[in-house]
DNA sequence: CTCCCGATAT
DNA sequence: ATATCAGGAG
């Protein structure tokens, strides 16, 4: 087995429970929650969304929301004015072009404001089971670079490198496995290499870098 | 590259 | 006190 596949195998075994942490009951809720999760923990998003989804039950409700009020409703997730604008405008487009439904294609999702490949991949995979790519967030980016899976910095280029290395059946779970490892062991600041299950396969082990 | 911004770790 | 964080747009 290649070094890369051995790493993936060990990490999957180390974090067998790893999966999406965002709470949602339908594709629209997942889309909104994922937009909110930018630069914010899923845990905090989950503190805001139950109330939010009660107040705004569908895309039309978000599209017709008062912008200032919506912003206050999501305030604690940070970047709240931006996110409120993205959500309102995205939902306006959903109502206008897709009957209030969340479209099932990458291209259509990428048309929405506040939605790039990371968000689109998460929504497609977890709401519809459609796997077209690998969501690259900061955890995935940091670990992919530390593990020597890529030298790139641009998320889209990192995604391409990962799609070459990782078997397609793992594309949907791998971000959650990497996030779990990134939160617990391979942290941004002081990675706990002494407790890492892939230490012997990691080119960055013991080093003190990004 | 800069801006958006509150919450949390250090 | 302040550095950094589950992104994306201009």
C-alpha cells in the first residue's frame, strides 16, 4: 500500500465516528448552516440554527427577511453582515430559479453568493449523496500540506491533488476524518505529534511549521 | 491581497 | 491582550 493510502487507512480507523457535525433537516438548512460555518465552528453554528430555522422555515422566508434582523439572528457566527447578505440573496435566487429548492449540481450551487467549491461539495454530498469533489477547508488544507499530499495553497488546486490521491469512495468522509484529526492531534499551533497515529509516515512530524 | 467580525485558545 | 479560526468575494 502507498504511503498516502496507508495514512488514510490509519486515520479512518482512528476516527471511525467522523462525520458532518452540522445539524440540519433538509438541503436548504444544510446550505445555510454551511454558509454560516465560514470561520466559525460547527458547534457555534448549531447553537444558532435551531432558532433560525424555526423563524425562517423555507427559502422564501429567508429571501423576504429583513436584512438587519437576519444579520442579528446570526450575529454570533461572525462575519454576520456578509453572511446575512449571502443567505438572503442566495435564497432569492433559489426561489426565483429553482422553486425554492436547493439545486443538485455543482455548477448551479456555485452561482449562489457565498457558495464556493467547499460549501457546494458539502451540500451535495451530505444532502443528496452526490460526490463530485472534496471539500477543502482550513483543516483539510493544513493536513494535506503537512502530510505531503500537496504543495499547493489554492483550495481548488489542493482539491485536484487530493482527488488524484484519495479513492472516490472516501471523498465524502475524508474531510471529516481530517477535521477530527486536525482538531485533536494535528492542531494549527502546537501539533501533538507524539500522539499521532501517522507520525512515522508524516514528512512534517516533529517539525514546527505550517 | 484585503475585507468581513465574534468567539476562543494562547 | 492578541492571534487565530469549519471561506468567499471584490
